[in-house]
C-alpha cells in the first residue's frame, strides 16, 4: 500500500521520504517521465481535453468515484497520479495484485480516523482492480457507498464484466484509447528534452528511421516506447563529440516485436474474434486474413478459431454452400495432422473459403421452430404421423399417412406440422448458391400444402421492452427537456442532428435562453462539457438557477455576452467546441459574416455548427389575419402599405436581411475550409396555432416597452391617428379570443470544420 500525503511531512516521515526520492531517481524512464499535472499529460483529449468533465472535476477537486478502463500504457495510472498531485484529499493507492481484504480494512480505518480528526477525505486508487475477487470488491463497496472513501479504479479489462455491478453503478467509467503515433512522438521528444527525469542532460540524436521504428512497434503503448528508448540510450555510448547516436539497428534491437493488444480471456480476445467472424460473414477475405493473422500472432489457439469457423459454416453459409462444413472440417483435420507452422495453410484456406462462399442464414429457422415448440398450445403428434407399428389397430395411429415414394416425384401434399401450427413457415430459402436451386421446389410444395388447408392459425409477434433505472440527474434532465412544446422540441432535435454529439463532446449553446438546447446537450454529453452563452443577465441567472439541480462539476458553464466577445468569454485554457448550436444567434448581429467568423474560430478541427435563425422579414403579417373587406378600401390599402413598410426598412437591422444574406455570410466564412456538402442551409416554414388575447392587442397598440417602436407607432408613420384607432377596433372585432394560424420562416444553417 502506498500513500501520497498532501502538505508538509512530519519529521518521522523524512527518512521514508528521502528513500522514496532515491527510488524515484533510480526508477525506469517510464516511471520518471510520468506526467504530474494535466498540462504535462499527453493524449486522451476526448476525456481530459479543455472543457471536458473529467478535467473540470480534477481542477475543481470535486471527484466522484471513477473507473479508468483501457489498454496498457494509455495513462490510467498516470491520471491517478495527477489526481494525487492536485487533490486536497488524502490519496492512498493499492495494487489489487498484492492487496487483500486486510489492506482494504486498514485503509478504511485510516480514512475514518482522518475524517474524524482532520475533516479530510480519502481517495483510494486501486490499480488492476479487476484482479480483486468478488469478496474483495464486496469488502470495498460499503465504504464507497457511504462516502468514507472516493474510489478510483484502473483496469485493462472491461469493468462491466470484471467489476461487480454494484461498484460499477456507483462509478463513472472513462475509457482510454490507444495513443496515436503523434502522441508517442511527443512523449518521446519530451523524454529527450527533459533534464534529470529524462535525457535532457545528454546529447541524444535518433535517426528518423529509428524514431519511426520505435513509434510503430510500440503500437500505442507509451510505457513500451519509453522502455525501448531507455534501453537504446543506456546501452549506447557517446561518440567522440559527446553525442549518443541511435541508428535504426539499435532501435530494432531495443524493441523487436510489436506488442499486440490481446488477452485470451478478456475483451481483446472477444473483440478480435468478433471482428474475424463479422469479416467472414461480410465476405471480406482481406479483413478476415488480417484478423486471423492478429489472433495467430498473439498466440490464440487455432482449434478455437476452427470451432468458430465451423459454426459460421452452418450459421452464415449454410444451405447456400453445403460444402462449407465439409471444407472447414477437412481443414481442421489437416491442421491436426501437420501442426504449426504448416498448419497455417489449411487455417487460411478455411477462412478464405468461408469469406468467398455464398451466404445464407436460413439455418436460423431452427430457432424459430424452437420458439414455436416452447409456445405452441398443442404439442401432440398428428395421428397420421404417429408410429403405427404398436397400436394401429387399437388407436388407429398412422392411419391416413401417405407414403411419398408411392407418388410421382416421391412427394405428396400432406400436413406434417401439429394442428395449431398448420401453415407455419420456418425455413425460407434465399437466392444464394445451392439454395437458389432448391428455392422454387420448396415454394411450390409449400403452396400445394397451403392450398390443401381449410384454415390456418397464427400468433402475434412478441415485443420486448427494457427501461433501465435512471439516475436522479437523468430524471431531472428528462423532466426539463420534456417541458418543451412539440414544435419546439422538434426544432431542438433538428438542430442537434447537425452532427455527432459523443458522450465526451464539448458543446456550445449560443443565445441559450431558457436552455432548450443546453439541457439536451448535457444529457447527450455527460462526460464532455456544455457551455451556454446567454445574451442578457436575466437568461444567465435563469440558467444558473436551473443548473442548481446538478452537481457542481456537471453543470453547464454559463457565460454572458455577445457573440463577438466569445473569444474573451471562453475558457482561458483555449477550449475548442466539437459542436456549436443555437437559436436566433445571429438575429441581433449587424454583421452576420463577422458573427459567424467568431463562432467558426472556436470550432474544433472536426467540429460542426448548426444554427436555427428566424427571418423577421418573412414573419406573419397582422393585416392578413382578418377580413379586410370589412374596412374601407382606402384604409385597407393604407394598412397593408404601412405594415409592409415595417419590413422594408433598409436601416432596421432586424428586418434588412433574409436567407440570401445568411447564405452569403455562410459562404464567406466556411467556403475555404469546408468541402462540398459540408455547408448547407435549409428553409423551414412553420404554421403555428396562436390564440389572440387582449395582451397581444395591447402589446401591438400600446406604447413601446423597449427601444423599438410598437406596431401602432409604426403604423402611425403612414396613417392618421383615427385610422390607427379604426385598425385596432377592426383587429379586436376580428381576432380577439380567436385562434389563428401564425406563419413564420426560419432557416437552419449547418457547417462543418476542416
């Protein structure tokens, strides 16, 4: 058990601390170069990049229980070390290979004492947590549940299979992905440049070919890369000029064989055999050979592969090529006789035969028959099919049976299914291979049997549904989202369908308003980050008040300001958004292209933008809602002209633009960086039922509440006061307490980054 104690160490710990420093100084390069802060951490941008939930939680020191899952060398233990270096809580680490229930109990006891005496929490990190058996995990569970310790686990195995469900349900799981070659190059360069911990005090020069070899063979494993680099540097002397030169030959000696991620009993085993079988089923011989080679390279048992291919020969090739079973069986027997390495030939032959064979899964009809057996109401064998050798005289069993060989073509129409299943079809021949040749005969005979039936019976299909228990957070989000009206919810979904939102995405909702898009984005990206830009103080306060229902680190980051100030308002870490969404984001911007440019500058490289913009110029005309024939002709003409002039005002930034304006702005900002089909604009005309109340009419004909003139004030610019009064009376008589169709136009603009 290792403890990382925050703050000053007491005198009795000084010797232990000095000993730990000596151990660190002599530790392998991979251990010495382990990042200590998030800024030093390389890779896994999807979960610890700027704006992501985990990064915010670490920086705010507000961690809940976590499980880090991923391949070796991807940073699971490193993230735990970063947490240890940043948290105010006491950090204790256990390795599940060495620790047992006794160590868990001791850790819990210390955590209880620490909380009671110093009001300090404890974070318990368990490395290789899948090595804990069920009893050990059960021993840990109560203390995680009551908050005595905050649990952080690291595992290379799928936690849904290797960690008990109760512990998984109380933890947030983050999956770490294999590092890219670019990540590995950066890690290597950091090790070469860093003094003391790395080789910054030495003059080390690696040939380009040596770098490529080390990066390629490390196969995404930072630990394997640094171990190989250390071996190469430590075993190579400096030249006369003091430079340690690492050519390709030395790099090849340092790491000779690619580390293939594979475990015969874990995820990699099941995922790889799954990819192999799906490649065979999909008739892709190249992919099938690749996955087959990967399994053999990693040491998979060939007989296991043959068993899976034998199943596929019946399940997926089946009657389309009945010879497939024989070919795979023969290849398996050949393999048993010759062994490896020559046995790879029949192994590959079987795979190629299956990958190139015609496919039919009609054998699955057997499982339909099994289901029918379990559900059929009458399982009695029809009388004419029963054995008549014993009791044909007493019970008449077998009477009426027609012997097929006594008929032409050795077939006769008679029923072989139980009465309750008469006419039931299980086997449906495909049009592939051999099966295509027998399909016609099967169909004709079936038709003849069906024609002989007096009536048939059927059963409705079974429909199964499953709804997992929702967390309090999800229930709150669902309630909040459900408050949207049907039309508004449909618009929300169309906006958010502009591109992918992953669980780890960082999303910006511009002009967030009531949070219609914010809360749905938060539901879709729980491990990412959601930013909400409010255009005014009232919206900002409303969003923050609603967010109080969420844990602090799960809340959206609420900003206030204009689009043009976005760069100043966004996180100082330089957050780039995977998705930028919004409603009426550009409505108040005089320069639409400039506003779009500000948003585009904050998009991630592969990010996307979707904005729904109302076009006020094409909004519903009030004069069109009533019967103008009830007005004097001249007054009706004046009313139409006066209202239309409102929307033709070139100096009014609210109405002096339309779809063409937006299209030009969109092209100006994104044309250089988005390929064909990456920029689009969709017009949406909507008709909404609106009940006209006294409040509507008072707002239209009362004094303006803001800077903009009211409807009546705009009419008064072209009409006499008494004419405006006549129009108000006409509207009250025509529309008050009436439901009208209110028409508006909106455009949905979408754009994708580079």
